[in-house]
C-alpha cells in the first residue's frame, strides 16, 4: 500500500504545481482577464498641455468683413481642427503700401511683419509664458483705404464669431499706417483688448486720447527708429510720454533704435529680438483682460 500511497501523493503534487504554473504564465493572444497583469490607466495630457510643434497654417480668405475689408489672411495653429480649445487672437495691421481690394491684391499683405514671418515659416508654433503654452490665431486683414477703428473692430467681431478665440486675450499690432490704426483702435476700444504693439505708428494723439489709454490700463509696447523720415519717431515719443503722464498701470513702454529708417517692423516682429528675455509675443501673452461685449 505504501507505493500506491506515494504515487497518489506525487500525482496530486504534480497537478497543483502544473495548475500554479498555468496561472503565472501568459501567452500572446490569451484572455487578458486571466493571463495579463492589471496595469493602471495612464492619464493622457489634454490638448492644452501639448505645445504646437508644426508651423501655423496660413490661408487667404475673401470676405466682405466691412466696407473697407474685402479679405484677409488667417493663420490657425496646426492642431486647431483636432482640439476644442480657444486661442489667443493677434490682429496684425499692414502699412499703406499694402492697401488693396482683399482679393486679387491680397498677397501684398504677406510683404512684411507677422504675415510674412508665417508665410516664410519663421513664426514660432508655440510660446511658453508663465509655464503655459500658447499658440496664436493670427488674422491679417487687407484694407481698401486708411482704416478706422470700426474697421478693426469689425475684423475682431468676425474672428470671434468664426474661430475659437479666447476673448480675454485679443492683441493688436501693426506697422506704419497699421501702427497708427493700432493706436487709434486702442483709444476707442481699449477695454476689449489685452495689449497693443504699434510699430512706427502714423498717429497723432492729443492729451485727452492719451489719457483714455492710461485710464483703460492698456499695456503698450511701441517701436520706432530715430532716423525715420516717413513718420517721425517724435510721434511715438510724444504718445508714450503723454500716456505715462497720466500714471497708467502698467506704464507704456517704448523702444527707439538709432537707425533703420522707416523699417522698424522687421526687428520688432522678429521672434529672436527680446528685451528682458521676452519678445513681443511673449510680452503680449503676459496680459489678459476680462471679456467685454461690443
């Protein structure tokens, strides 16, 4: 009986070992509930956590935004269609040499400044400010004539209605005529925008209008060249000095280079040009303001 007893014990022991091994071994294609270990779910980053890496996509749009705007260029972040997030809006205003009908003349807008940078794939896809990543929607309208503040506002209205704009982060910048239009728009609609960058701006603001800018606490960074024979650098000096007489918070800021003629925009809009370690885009993104209804 002893050999039989040993045989039974050995058989039972073998079955237990075999059963244990089958539970510990997993095979490709096996039922994961039986053979695969439980792996905790990984929280994927949201779209706002992922910085853009590809250049913005800039396209021509023919639309009668106002009687003075027949078309514009829009540049949307590369991942715009795969997200639901809202983006900062930068409106860039061209100079008098780029005036046109918004259709067959529209390509003139690509000659200078931000739309040229985007066209040449030299505009950064993303900016990191305060530990957050931001990518702009950039709208560059073409004006048929010298723009009024209402024209710029119509362009902003159109952008807000048709694209996912973060209305607390609307910025306006422009060169020469567009720089002047930036100043003029800011006087009339300063509560709607978060910051402005007028470049060699052709504008003539008196003390009451400068006081309005100060009252609205609108951040300003203005640029000019001292040897500009088209629009005197004294216009920028006067406006910034007069605004600051009214003690705005923050104070209006100016950068006036000694030379360069009328072209202050190439350097001012260059993402590689920085002061206090920020370029104009990073500087703008420091500021936001509550949404306003117009």
